[in-house]
């Protein structure tokens, strides 16, 4: 199962704003729902994010790290700021040619 982690990393209570304007964003609730649907099967997180809210990102990283199935983070564009921490929750991290991983 693929789970997209795209756009701004946001708090659950702010996600509706991004949805309203049809802007890419990912919140912890998105990941909780996706992991429930995955129900133990292998999950690949397709990541393209400049980062965002540190606390939401830390929660997402924790959720991924606690998942019972195998997890892979595929960086397909950029993983910057807190998105780099999210990648670290996965069992395996891969990058496409030309992708960027920015730590600060």
C-alpha cells in the first residue's frame, strides 16, 4: 500500500484549511487512517515535502515507527526539515535520482 506524504506537514486541527483550498498537506490523522487501512500489510510512504509543523511531524514519525508491518519511505522529490525526521520512522529509506534530503 502506498501512502502519500505530500505538501506541508500540519497539525490535525489545521488540515481542513489545506483541504478547503485543495492544497497538499499531511497530518497525523491522515497517517493513522492510512495505517488502519493497511492493517499490517507492507506500507510505502511516498514523500515529497518541505516540512512543516515539528510536533505533527514527530507524531507521524512515531506512528510509522510503531507500525507492525514493514515500512519504506520513498523520497520522490524533497524531504526537508521535519519531513526528514518522518523518513527516519520507516524501516527502509530510498531516494529517486535527483531527490533531495535536507537536514538543518
